[in-house]
């Protein structure tokens, strides 16, 4: 019976070894001097308090620094703009943004992609048109918004429901241009 116990113990240790070593690495914080010169340059604003940050926060920041290094100047400008918007948000607005992001993450990949395409379409509109559509949405009652969402689902997300142009998967419908705009 003793050899079986020993075999089970050895097998168990071999199975758990990767998890144990991973957990040990994650708990060990990196000192500022252990960062690469590129990481130090990117994370320079955090230098004075780096050693006091929790290990998981340090790891998150290091991963962000690696992503930053792979970005082109346009992508970096977009990230700076998003960061500036985030900084200007109230705590309530930040919480709402986090909740929206969590809801988005829970969506099926197809639905996430559909939403990304809709956002891309919206961003491609001229600023005046975007402002007009935002105003229209904000002036709707909750019931009207719900009806709009249901109509979009029935029409497979057709852009024309909100007075937009048909997209690549949405054929022209000359008999029904901007149905919602005609109902005003």
C-alpha cells in the first residue's frame, strides 16, 4: 500500500507543479530595477510608487506597457484620448462604463462583432449627423427606445431604421428610406 501512496503523492505533485509555480511567480512583485528599460520609460510616472503597488497591478501595467510598444502613433493617440476622457469622468460615469463593458464581454462573439460594426458605422458619420442621432435618441422615451431596439432586431440591425445608410449586409430599400425619420 505504501508504494501506491507514494505514486499518488508524486503524481499529484507533478500535476500541481505548474499551478504552484505560476501562483508563486504571480505573488512576487517586480522591483523597478527589474523592469526593462522600455518598461521603465513607459511606466516612468509610476516610478516612485512602483515598489508599493500590488503584484497583480504591476503585472497589469507591464502588460499594458508591452501593448503600448506595439502600437503605431495613431493608436497611441487614440489611447491617450480615451485615457483623458476617462480621467474627466465622474466616479458614477466610470462605474456605468465598467458595467457596460462587462455586459459587452458577456455577449456572444457574433453580437460583439455586430456592435463593433455599428460603432464603426456611427463613427464614420459626420459629426453633425452623430449629434443629430444622439439628440434624437436622448429625446425618445424609454418605450420608444425599446420599440426601436425591437424593430432593429427584427430587421437584423438595419442602419436605415435610424435614418442611416444601408451597410454591407443591408440592401438598399428605395421604398423604405429612413422609416423612422418619416414617422416624425
